[in-house]
């Protein structure tokens, strides 16, 4: 077993399996105990570490819940076998364990051992082993608090000390270049750590790289002055003086051009001073080069109009292969690279063109058609004229009409192996006149439009370009910023890539921002980008930016699509369908479909299925920026549409169930509510829309529409129960808060009952009971019989888990009576199910069988199959316990058959386990 704090706080089994520690609060608790192993840590100190100076009212209960769950996790994964035990000592907790299981202890032990080595080679080996234990920033994944931040800082300081000592050991071995390489990455990440920079300067000087060393001094001096308003300290100035005194060998000077004699420059003089003192007249004026010979008139020149190869190009292997395939067959093949603004279409085309330079000995043509540009689109006649001039056609022999120019162009391209790149095309009609006449010519076209006409009329082959996946996005950042900077903050680089939607333009702009802000880092910049209100502004540098690129696309949209795009701003997530778009735009579904198809053609949304689309965050934020407050009712229409759809999803996911709430007063009618064909269809929609629904809850709460917010939460109950251990607590807490702000006791009861159930399933029993105890009275106060019965059942089940018997039986019996009196068939069935559980647990199988029979009598379709399967399995257990084995086997076989038909794997597994136990009696 192993515990890690030098990176993300984690616990691993002997086989290397990560123990699922759960939320950041629990990781923080473990971190505090690991920082002081075998030492009692007081509750007050733990509370301060987890919540700071203002802990919540029930912090002690929450802390106990985390301790209980952590203790259970450790026991579950065999911790006692390794001498690991979490114990309570009065008002403190202690984690007993061999300290060698903690990576921080092994790190400090290796560091001390290295310091005692006489042989620098042995010290290098031990220090490298120690530093290899680091997996990222110390105590990552914990909550923010002063105590934890201080501890992380102390560990980081120790790590930097180890790095400096490793460099020193390499230096004692005479490996000064290696020492400099060890220090370089850390100097980039810690540009104001003077001791580190000083050691790097000396290592570079000893490696014969004195100019680099002096550069580091001047760079650091400027940073200290600009950011802290101070001068370099003794460590830096001493290193600088040592470099100036050193008799370092001078690099051999390159031979000067004949007739010139370069003036010597004092080595100690900073570059900025030399540049300021240099007079314009002292510069050499290069002699004009001889003019290139003109091509003979009888022979076409070899045009080379391709731009330079794009820098930092990476991560498009599949698309380059697709281009190879698209251009390898057919007569005069045409490949159309399509994609959204900023996705890297031009970079892909130009990179491919340079890579295949040898395949086109007769030349390469390139033109930006300005189809999506701030300037007017290029006139085809003007482009043909440029191409003909590139072929060496003299001005005086230029054809006089566009048709004649086209004919001459096709004549010159016939029989030659040429590459023609037509960049940024608006439509097929702009491209056709520029297609070459030769069968051996290849044409690459890039466009934000699909150019379906060109595909249909000229057999062009589409090569769609999408956003970069996370690993390729970080590779692009590495290519632009340098691998050291990205390697120093890998998690921040991944987060940065996510916030840029994998869009190469956004990634390059972000890299440009970082390159001009040496005082910041990836983590800080990612934090700034996380704010949706400023993200687009940050992804803009001078005249280049995501908003500008998207604006050109929107400007050229057809009117229906442009109007729709302006209405998409209030949307709360990535997934988008026709009904949602119709609600946002307040238009008929048919009109929304036409507009979305036009937006998909322009790559502003991505079509993922029939009437289903994805709207990336940067595009959504740009839509929001276009018309703030343009349609104040749009959010309300969106939320009400979501509520209508959620009610339909509930009915399909749990057929026969009673609605847990009604629409709020004054809810808008929705004309295009999605229909669900099955339980699986509804649950699949819930899962796909989870992030979008969370965004809708946040938007509703932020707008003060709490009557919508809590409904949006509790109407997700079918998925919450189906995936109960999937991190629902924050959403449910938001729902409860909105219910309280809406002053609706019935909603509060439903939210507390659901939250309590989830907390219980997460092993947070004390927190669960705190919620569940309040739920029945709130429902009774609201006159919500169904809610009260559900709350009583949930409370009873939790008490059963605590080992109680009498009170749970009373609660479940009370819930059963309430539900039967109100004719709530589903809740009656649920009460029978849990009473069956209870009676089996207390050794009363006949009573259990009676409740199972009554529950099954009510559980016929349309009630959802899982409940019937569970009841039938319980009935089988009860029958077996009363000696009726044959009947038990029949019930279990039927449970397995129905579970297979319903794809309910968990239910099938449970029934098979019971059946197997019967067979082994």
C-alpha cells in the first residue's frame, strides 16, 4: 500500500489500484493526517484545514462522516494488513501506519541520505530517485485553506532545494550542461527565486554558455524591478560578478564581409544599452541583390506562392492521412478541408503542401480568397491574373477577358504536376473558375462552409477538421510555449486545453498571452479563463482572436441562421436540439430546424444526430456577447422548456410513477417537447444532458428563478437513483437551497429526502440522517402525502442500515398507510419492498413473503421493471427461507429472465447470487 501527497493526494493498493477517496474534502482530511502520521490531529485543526475560519454549523458531523467513510475505504482495501489504521483519540484522529508508506517521508529520507554521500554520483542517484516521487504540485486535489497551502508551500520549497542540490552534485561531477538542464525548467516555473537563478547562471557559465547566463541575470533583474520594485540580492549579484570575472573562452567570431570591420563590444555591457547607443548610420546597408532573370516568354515559370510552413504545427496525423487519401486518386483530385473558425484549416493545408513539396515539381499556387474576412472577397478575375503572372505571362500578353484568362490558366496547368491551394473560400461558385485543367494537378480548398455544391459537381472529397483532443491540445501548447513550461504544470495545461475547446486558434492566442506574461503561469491563466465573462477577452491578442474569427462567420450567415445564433446566448450547455433552439428563439420547430442546419453548414454547431447538435463553449459565449439583454424572456422560455422535457423523461424512465412536482405557476407552453420511446431512451437523454441541466440550474438560481431551479434538480431523480454514487450532492444542495429561498416546504422535503438517500449511498450516514429526519415533517406541513410517504420510507431505510428495527418498521408501516390511503400505487409498492427487506433482516421470512406478494400484485407494467425484479428476488429469498425451494427457484428464474429483457444487469446479478446460494445448500 502507498500514500501520496507529492502530487494529487491519493492512496494506492499493493497492486497499484487507486482507492476511490471521493470528494476534495475527504482528500484534504487524509492529507492532514498523512502530513503528521502516527500523531493525533485535533478536530479543531482538521476543521480549520477543511473550512478555514468559518466552518458550517454541522462541520463536526460532516467531519465525522468523512472519517467514517475514509476508515471504511481503508479497511475495504486491506489497509490493516499493512499496519494502517485510522483511530479516534478523544477530540482527535490519528492515522497509524509505517511512515515509509508515505511518499513525502521517503522523499525527505532520500534527501538526507544524499546529503551524507561523499561520492557525488551516489548523491545524483539518490536525488533523482527522490525527485521522481513527485507527480505534480504537492497536495493537489485538496480544498483551499491556509493550513494546506502552507504545508504545500513547505514541501515545494523542499523540492526546489533538492533540485538545487542535484544540480550541485552534477557540477561536482563536471557535468555542468546537465546541471543547467536540471535547473532550467525550475527557473522557468519560479522566475523570482533568486537562489535558483544564481545557481543556473553559474552552471551555464561553467558549461561555456556565459551569454545565456548573463541573459538570465538581466531578465531576472527586470522582473524583480517590474513586479516587486527591488534590486537583485546578494546571490544574484555575486553570481553575476563571478561571470564577469571568469576567463571564459570566447566563441570564434564569424568572418566579417570583405571591407567591413565589426567593432568590439564590451562583454559586460547589457544588450539593451548597446542597442540604445547604436546610431542608425552605423548599420550596414546590404547591397541590393541582382534581379532574378525573367522567365522566357515561350516557357512557363515554376510558381512558388505558398506561405511559409506554420510554426508549432502538431496533432493532425489522421487528417493528414485523410488528405493523402483524398488527393491520391481520380483525375485532378480536389480535397475540401472544412471546419469552424480557428480550427486550423489553413495551417493543415499549408503544412501538407510543404510536406509534399517534392510531389509538385511544376509549382505550388496559393491564394486567400477572403471568403470569411473583414475585407471583400477576392475577385476571381484578379486571382486568375495573379496566377498567370506567377506562370510568367507578361503583362502585355495578359488575356483581355475573364473567360480568356480562365482558358489560358487551364492551358498552362494542363499536363503539369501542380498544387493549387484555395484558402478561405466562401462558396463553390468562388472556387470553380480557379480549378486547374491538368489531370495531375491537386487542389486543396479550405472553407468554413461544407461546399456541398463542389462535392456534387466536381467530385471534391471533404476532409472535415474538428477541434483537437486534449492530448493534442497540450502538445500544441508545448510546441508553442516550449515543453518545459507545459511539463511543469500538466494539469493546468489540460484545463487550459479544455477551456479553449481544443480550438487551435484559441490555444495559440492563449500561448501568446502566456508568452508575454512571464510572471504568470498556466495555472493562474487557466483560473482567469475559467471565468466565462472574461474568457473571450482573454483569447484576443491585437487583431487576432476567437471572437474576431467567429464574428466573420456570423457576418456571412443567411438571415435565419444569423437570427438564431443571436438567440443562443442563454443556452446553458453543449448539447442542443431543435426543441430547445425553438424555445430560445421563440419560433416554430420547423424554422429552428432550417436555421440549425445553416449553422451546422457554417460549423458554428456540430450535428450529432437527427435534430441533435453540439454548441461549443466558446461559440456559446460569443453568441451571449452579441446581444446581452436582447431577449429577457429567453432564459425563462428555456427553463420552462427544460421542465416540460424533464416531466416527459420522468414518465418514460419510471412508467407508472407519480409526478414529484407540477410545473410552476405561469410556466410557458413548449411547442416541441421531446418524446421518449423507452426507459433506456429517457435515461440516455438524462445522462447526455446532465451538464446542460446543471448549467440550467445555475442560471435559474443566478437569475432568482428558484421555483424553476429546484424543479430542475428533483426532476432528475430517475438518473440520480440509477447512478446514485456519481457525485450528485452539490446539485442536490443547490436544489435544497433554492427550495428554501422559494419558501416551499414540499420542495424542501423532496430535496432533503433525495439528498439524504444519496448521502447514505455514499456512506455519509450522519449527514444523511440530518437531512432525512427533517423531510417527513416538511412534507406534512406542505400537505404533500406522496412526499411524506417517500420521506418516511427513506428515513426508515437509513435507520435499518444503522441496525435499528422497531422505529424503521413503524415508519415504513406509516408510509404504507399514507400511500394506500392516497392511492399512490408506486409508493405502496416501494413500502412493501422495503418492509420485505426489513422482515428478511430480522428473521421473519413469512411476513417478508406476504409483503413481497402484495408488492408484486401492484408492480405490473407500466411500473418500471427494476422494482419488479428486486421484489421478485426478495420474494425468492423469503420463499427459500420458509422451505418452499421450488417456488423460490421459479421466482428467481423469472427475475433473471425479466432483468435480461430489461438490460438491468445489477438486478440479474443479484438474482443469480441468490439462486446460486440455493443450489449450494
